């Protein structure tokens, strides 16, 4: 029959487990590859009704442009109406 570990052995084992946990937490996570077109940019989003999405998509198709381009135009118009420079 195996003997129970001593208090010192138990403490040593717990110390080892804690150190391993710290090592895992401190290991840097691999960074995702960010395309050059998105470097230095931030995502801006909102939740809208599905009909808003559909209409925006249709407008982009009609204008032969992207939703992102339409949103940039809309943001610039908003900025200009509020006396801000159009930077989108």
C-alpha cells in the first residue's frame, strides 16, 4: 500500500502546478495575420433590422460599389453636417 504524500510533497506539487499555470498564462498568444488594408483600422458596427441590411446591399449593387464605401460616404456626410472633417 502506497504512503500518503507528506505535507511538504503536497505543497511542492501545488507550487509546481501554480507555476505551470502562470507559464501558460504568460505565453504570448499568436497574433492573427492582419491584411495591410486593415492595419491601423478599427471595426465600427451596429445592429440593424434585416431590411436595413437588404436595402443597403441592394443600393451597393445598384451603385456598383461596396457596403463599406457607402458607409464611408454616409459617415463623411454625418461628419460634415456636424462641422467635422470628412475623414472616413
